[in-house]
């Protein structure tokens, strides 16, 4: 089939062949092996994920996504953890597959792997599999909740975080919970649906000492600059404002429009479809740095993880090595925030944060913010999509303990919910 030499320890069975071929970059051979196993009736999610990643690699993204949706519609439950008795409780965590994209990625070891991107927060650092026996439930917008038979569980952990990407899956999840109203859930889908960028603006912009910049959805499907300008003016926007594609979290899909002429810029013209227009306000720290602080809120309690200083308006973690790492003074300020975030932000901003937390009935979410010169809370972003990892702690070792405290708090929260009376199962037939 292929001349690729695969190390024997990597290939424990023929069923692993597609995954191992993919890892070593033998894409054509991996696809052939995948298709053969799927044709033979494979119910392995790995096989279907591998094929979807290979299709996405050659530009067939829609076929990749719909094919994977069909698989998970028919097989929503992943296999249970090995050696777990059928009647034993386990953590059941929920994933969605609506507009979440399969793609081909590369791990830190340089090997290729099939991945999903968008719409969720990852459990990799928050709650590794070794912490608690768990099983995955994947919902699609076409999943029929009446046909689901859930295994014994005490809580449903919702990892779906972005209503722009997974609104359809969240609606199905909500219908599933309606069938078993006593089921305990972490991050109820109905609450997640309220945390879109424009939804947050509507919920939070009236709170005392909270500044949430005006945020509206706008359809930028029209190719004409003049049409875009008219649409934005009709919504009351004047430069400067930010445009961001809906359902994205990175700087690559964001542009600052400082004048109407800037609508012609390539970065702005590249934005299309559903987007957010966000009023731009500049709040520089000491007139020099943009500053972004991040708290994860876990079961109502804030945990500090970031106080990042940058000279670019779109403060992003990828820039930390360029400025933060070169300044002992800035790192000292981050350490001060981590040690005592309440004292660092001040009483006025702390009280505003408490109002925001009370108004956001999720058990897990993140909030990115700064504090204005007047001591008010200025919110950049609030949702459960923020990635938690130890990546930055490799270069900023003082962060490690706070990152670990966040993971420990998340695990303790799940244990607390899990130790309460067992949830009811939904009805049958997976």
C-alpha cells in the first residue's frame, strides 16, 4: 500500500493504520486506509475524523464537515472509558458539531493529527482524562434528542461555548435537557446562547461602572464598499470601530476601521458574512500600553491568569514575548495582579466585576478587561471560549501556580456537582 516505514510500537493493530499514516504525512495512503475501514463499517470516530481532516486539507471543507456531522448524528456517544462497568457513573461531557470545523493540524512533536476548531473550550488542561472517568456526547443541529439514551451520569459538562458557531447544537442540547429537567448541567446551553458579543452588550452595558462598547451584528456579504458603509452608518457607527467575523476569537479575523476610507483596506475587505461591529475606545495604561487582564470565573469565584501589556490595540497572547518578556517592570505588575487582583484593579472595578459575574449565570467563563483611568471596568470580551493552558508559563514561570490553581478549581467544581444526587437519563436509542 505504501513504502512508508512505520515504527512497530506505533501500530498496535490494523485499525490504527489511518491515524498513523496521517501522523507521518502519508496523506494519500491514510485516506485510502480510512475509506476502506469506513466501507467495512467502522464506527471509529478517529477514522471519520481522519477522513474529514484530509478532505479539509484539499479544500473540501463543507464535505468534511457534513460527513462528520452525519457520523455523529448516527453515533453521538463515544465509547465509554476502558474497564468502566456499564452501570458506573462517569462524567458525561457535551460537544457540538454544527459549524465547528474539522482540519489537519500538527502537534508539538511535528506529527499531523485530525482536529476540530471553533465553538468550544478545551479540557486538555482544565480536566485531563486521568482526573475522572468520562465519556463524550457529540450533538449536531440534526440530532434528535428523543432518540438519545444517556449512560449513568451525575452531571452534564457542557464544553460548547460559542453561540455563533454552535447555536444549532446548543438548541438541541436545550431540548435534551427539557426531557430531563432534573439533570444537573455545568454551563446550561440557554445561558451560553446569551453570551454572544452582541448579547453580552445588551445584558451588561447598563450595569453600574461597567463599560461594554456598543456591539451589533452586521452582515458584510455585500462586496461593495459603499454598501458596507451605508449598512454601518444605518446602525449608527462612525469610525473608529472594530469589525470581527462572528464565531472567531483570533486577531486574523479582526480589523480596526479608523476612517471610512479604511473600508477599502485588504484586511477589511477580507471580512465577509456575519460580523460584529464594535465601537472602539482607547484606554491606554499610563498613556503608553494597552492592557488586558483576564479572570476565569469558576462556580462564581474569579481566578486571575493574565495581566498583559502590549503596544498593539488587539492585545493577544502571541505578543507576550515581544514586550512582556523583555520588561522586568511589566512582569512585576503582572505578578502583582496575580497575587492580589482585587487590590490591583481597585474597589470600584472589583464591585463592577461582581455585578458582571452575578449577571452571567455560567459556572465557567472568562472575562478580558481593563480598568479605565476613572477606575471603571472596561470589558473587551466575556465568554466560555477562552483557552486555558500552561503554554505561557513556560516563559513566565511565575504564572504556573495560578494556572494550576485555575485547573484545580475547575476540577473541584466538577467533583462538587458530580457528588450530588445522580441525574436522570434521557430516553432511549443511540
